[in-house]
């Protein structure tokens, strides 16, 4: 079966589930892929690391009858940034989680950093985009507010899994955080430049804890929200 045909079938299946009011669709996005390797440090590639964690998160979500994972990519292929969000919206995704690793020199270890949409002077335009790629506008305020709440739930779950997590949610104007329908967060699982964090990110047990925490955080968030609109806040 051609990749394009397989993708179309996956989108149709997930969309049918959403229309049937079955399991809630959780969009999982493994950063980079294909010709875009992402950060590469000492032979460790961000794109492969992100895909492993996404696969493990999908497996955790499948344990919940009320949730169904949709992967924006399930192999080492390149997918334009806006297309990732478009596909997730087409299947009726309730939330969008993008997984990445960082490559920052001279920074003290901070653990996992969760990002939501917002201005950031250090990265005002986000990463370079492909020529002709559609540029999405900023998400509406209510979606940004819901994204912040989703971030809180995931951060809390990470801490309960004993995963070191930054005390704040960072902000950036990344394309994958610009859905006007889905609360969206970007989860940076560590800094590949830091030897200890790089080693930890490659540890299957650590990956399992991160995956379990993301799944638990998503379930907790969706239990507190209706159609993506937050009902309650959680203690930090």
C-alpha cells in the first residue's frame, strides 16, 4: 500500500471515531523526521528519539478505552509543520502533543520543559519554514488558555512519575502550537548537549515514565474539560 493511501485510511478511521463519539482522539507529533534530523549530538538524533517516545505514549493511551492516539508521523518521514496540525484537526483531535529534544549550549540542566503558544524574544519567528508552506495565524485566547491548563496537567503527571520538570511552562510561536481548535503543547524531554540528560533520554525506563506521564496528564486534562474548554485549574 502506498504511504499516501495508508495516511488517507488512517485519517478516515480516526475521523470516523471522532464523529461516532467514540474514544477521544489524542494527536501525538514526533518532531522532525526524514530530511529534517532535528538536533544531532554525539550521534543521537532528535527525530528518532522523539518517535520512540511518541510510540510509547501511543501504547499508554491505548490502555485507556476512552482515548485513541493519532500519530502525525509513524515512521522516519518529513511532514511540514502546518500539515501536522492540519492532519490532527482533520481527525478531530482533542489535544495536540509535540515531542522534541533540545540542543542548547551553556544552560544548566532543567529537565523536561513544556511549551505553550506565546511570544518569545529569543525565538520570535520560530524555526525556518519551507518555501510555500502555509503560515497559520496565532491561536485564539481561549485555546491558549486551555493549552496552559493542559501543560499544568502534564507537568504534574511528570513530577508524579519522578521526572525532573521545569517549574514553568515556556512560550514560543511554534507552528505546531497554532491550532485554533485543539489545546496544544510541545514537550522538550531534555537537552542533548548535556551528557547526563542525553544519556537519560536514551534510557528506555525514562522514556516509559515520560510516556506514562503524558498519557496520565492528557487523561486528567480531558476529565476536567469539555470540548477543550477548561473547567478547573490545578495546583502547581
